[in-house]
C-alpha cells in the first residue's frame, strides 16, 4: 500500500479511511454484481423491506437524491424486485414494496455483504474487531454525524 503519511507524523486518517472505503465498496460491488444488483439497489431494497416507507423516505435514509432514487427504483421495478404503490394517506406519495423475487435477492445480498464484512474483520486480531467497529460508530455518530453524505439530507450515499 502506498501512503500519504508524512514521514515524521501520524498516519493520515482521511487517506486510510478513503482507501478502506474504496476497497470495501469495490468488494461489495463485485459481490452484489453476481446477483445482478448494485450496492445502491441493495441499500434501497433493505430500506424498502418493511413496505411502509415512501420513495422520499427511503431516499433520505440512503442519502440518495430524487433523480437517483427514481432511476434506482425504475431499475428495481424492471427487474421485478420492487414496486411502487400509492400511499393510503397521500395520493402524491408512493410506498415502495419489495416483491417476493426482491426478498430472495435481498436475503442473498445480505449474505454476500455479511461474508465480505466477516472476511475483512477476520484480518484483525479478535480482540480488536469490536473496538474497531465501536470506534467507527462513535466517529460517525459524534463529530462526523452531520458532515457525512449518509446523514439525512446529504448527497448520495448508497
């Protein structure tokens, strides 16, 4: 691995997190491609699995803008994995439901993601795994909570 770490300083956190994020996204994309879906489609299916959220609410949870959400849902509908239904309380809103085929793909996608995560975390000493995850959650729940593209209203995150 190359490094942007200064010769006389601590490791560059931004570089390390960016490298790790890019590598993990690449692994997810490759694993999920075998199922015919993208990481974004996986996240949307996971959020839609209750059938109780609107297209807008799912987009907000995933940090996906309206246009990207429409394109993603169009793809999922064409593939027979999800469908939009009128919301009973607002005729302008659409609830997103996962079809039986979508539920099967979602279960398989969750297995792929779990396997990738387990394999990655297995490279750390066992006693460090939980501490690593707790530290990341603390960072994104604390000082990075409102600056992330995954925060509500942020730019595309799925």
